[in-house]
């Protein structure tokens, strides 16, 4: 099964949307395989946003993700990256469809509530930043056969 990284960003946690976001992700059929609340330090933030280093907004990204606790989640399931990104919506909440997390709860691009890995390669890299191998748990649920063909 495919795995992806989801981060509920500081604005999602501070606005008490964590439960709603987790519910939407789980109800899609994706499975939580790791979950933790953490306060990101500058080193971790720079590693996570390394692809944006040198861009004008890099410092703001790092500062913001370090400003308050986040929730890091490993989701697994068929097409986990693509499915989670469709649930999240476009980066700019104003361009996101109603029914997506960003479309329903976001107003500004700099406060867009949630991060989701953009590709399988990104997911593999990002999951290693936030979770050790033994923190991600593979398990079966009784509903698996109703969500996917086994």
C-alpha cells in the first residue's frame, strides 16, 4: 500500500480543526499508520522545506511551521498521495473546491491548514523526516475489504 505524509499545520491545530481534518481523511478509506503532535524546530522545518530554500517565501514557511504545534500523520492506502491531495484541495484555499479541507476552512494561501505530500517520492522523503521506521505501523482493519480489493 502507498503511504503519504500529512501535516495539520499550526493554523489547523490552533483553530481546533484537527479532529475534523482527521475524520475527513479517515472517512475516505485511508488508514492512519502513524500520528504525533510535535513542535517543529528550525532544523526540521528547513529539512522539510528544503526544495524551497532560496525562494523569497522560504523564511516565512520555516517561521510559520515552527510557530505552534502541528500534527504529523502517515496515511496509507491505495493511491494515498493522490487521494489525500484531492481531499485537501489546491494550495490556495480560494481556488479550492467546496468540500475540500482548504476549500471549506481556508481563506489565505499562507494559512492553508494542511500539507500533503505532492508525489510518492516526496512522501517517502518526508515520512523519513517526521517518523522513524518503527513508528509507522502496518495493520489490517475489518473494513479493508470494503474499501479496497484485496
